[in-house]
């Protein structure tokens, strides 16, 4: 083969290899399998380039008309160099053929990476646009709020709060007036005898009554829950009890209808003194076995005999739904008298806003009188003079989370069926002044 034709072929191969080298170097870091080899081959390319340049110089010298003998000698040298170069080119060509699948995979990966990069750029732009839009909307809303807040609003809020407190004070005065009227009616003019709660017709506590006491204890054991479960639920009131104890100087707790004494156990473990009253001797015996200060007796009578301002908290868990509304009203008024300023009254009762509770579980207990919704209790406590008054729904069904999480039911309907099963009414006796 003509040496010049061979040189021309090698020059063409050299430039082709140069383009491949640039492509390979740009992606070498992504293919760990061929990365070390690419660096070696790149060095080979540089060495080949040097050899080609030397051959090119020899060729130019030949073209410039060197003598025949010298031409033959130098041509032999050039051909030897070209043969060596051909061997290295063949080796490189074989390696390139083995590397082609890796390069094709890398090219595909590079295309996918470029597509992802464009996608993330679009996401970044969308996020930036949404952030700017929301910021502008927030500024607009703040402007609207500022426009609707007139000077003197804070003063109006203070005056409204003061008016609410004055209304509560008037309610307390009225409640005390009605209490004194009852004192005159129930015990005449003599104040030596204790106040008497509204009379309720009760059968003699003989054989049938004893059977009913045992039945009711078993009913609570089966459907209300274990002692441990009830204790766990009742811990929700400990912050309210702590505030009341601090406000009243640590006065004791009176638990009306204490039952098995779970709440009194929680009170004792929190470091507060407390005692309980219940009509059921079976449950009182269980509470006494736990070392609690309890006694068999009528809760309303015990409350009537309590001195003024003597308790930090008066509690009644699942009691008021057993009583006529007249008795609930009387108990609420007496609790206001017996609580120290800053003390708290806590009623817990079934939450009839839960349709399953109102339609089914409320009726499992035959001693239940009627459900007491939050609207009724709120007005009652306000009327007697407690302030502030909070209605706190508690203990949703375990089924609620699964229904709302899995979108198995409309959230509002799920709340009606599986929402809070109990309602707490938490009312504070205002402090002095």
C-alpha cells in the first residue's frame, strides 16, 4: 500500500478517535467498568498522535526531495513505525467494539438523566410560582383582616369579657337566692338542719335492691371497661385538676358517684387528697379494697352537707345522665357553693352527638334517665354562674381512624357514627373579685 494512502487512513482514524475520546472522557465517571481503561486509552491516543506527527514530518521530508538512498532508508523506518501504529490501532479497535454496549447504555442513561433534569427544573419553577401566588394571597388576606379590624377592637373584646363575667356573677347571685328559698321550703325557718336535695322516690334497699346493686356492678365491668382502661382515660383531667389545686391551695376532691374508684386512684397517684360517695355497696367494697377514702351514701345528700368553699374539684363521671334534670340543676348549684374560688366542676356523660351512643349504647344501662347534650349543659352551667365553661368531646371510637384514613365513609358521617363517645363539661368557679 502507498505510504501516503496509509498515512491518510491513519490521519482519518486519528481524528475519529479524537472525537470518541472526547465523548468517552465526558461520560467516563458514570461507567465504573471502563473508567480505568478509558484513562489508559486516552494516554495511548496522545502517544499515537505523537507518532502520527513524527510520521507526518518524515513524509514532508520525503516530499521535499531527499536523495534516493536516503529515501529508501527513511521509507523503511516510516513503514516500521506505521506497522507498529497499525498494531496499536487494531488493538484499540477491538477494545472499542467490546465497549460499544457500555457506551450505548451510557448514552441511554444520559438521555434519561437529561429528561429528569428538565422535569425537576419544571417542578422548581412551578413551586416558585405557587409560593409567590400564596404569598400574594396571604398578603391580600392580611390586608382584608386589617381593613375589618377597627380601632378599639381590643377594648371591645375586654368589655365583652367583663360583661360575660358580670353576667356569670349575676347568675351566681340568682342561684344563691333560689338556694335560700329551697332551704326555707325544705327545712322551714330553722337553719340547724342540713339542706335537703330534691326528694326522689326510692324502693326499700332489701333483697331486690341488693340484686340490682350486684347486677349494675357486673354491667359496668362488662361494658364500661377494665379498671386500667378507665384509669387511662381519666388522666385527661389531670391538668384541670392541677390548675384547680393551685388556685384553691390544694383543697381536696369530692367524687360523686365514685363507683369502683378509678378516678380517685388517679387523683391519689397525682398527689391530691380526695374522697368518694356512691350508693352501690358492691362497688364501694371494691374501692375500699384499693385503699380509697369512700363511703356508701347519697351523692346529693353528701353535697348538701359539704361546707362552703371546701373543695378544689367536684367530679361526677357518668352520674348526671342517671338523674332527673331538676336534680342535675340542684347539684350544679350546690357544687358552685361547695367549691373554693378557682375550683372546677367536672361532669362526664355519654356524648349523644355520636349517633351510635345516642341510639344504642346509652340504652344498655337501664338506670339511664336521658342524655344531656352539650348545648343543654353549657346553658345550665352559664346560668348557675360558672365561668369559664368548656365542652370537651372525648374518646372517639377506634374505628374512626380506619374509616377516615381509608376514605371508607364521608368524614362528617364517620364523625357522627364513630366520633367522641363521651362529653366532658368543665366549669370553673370564678375567683374572688
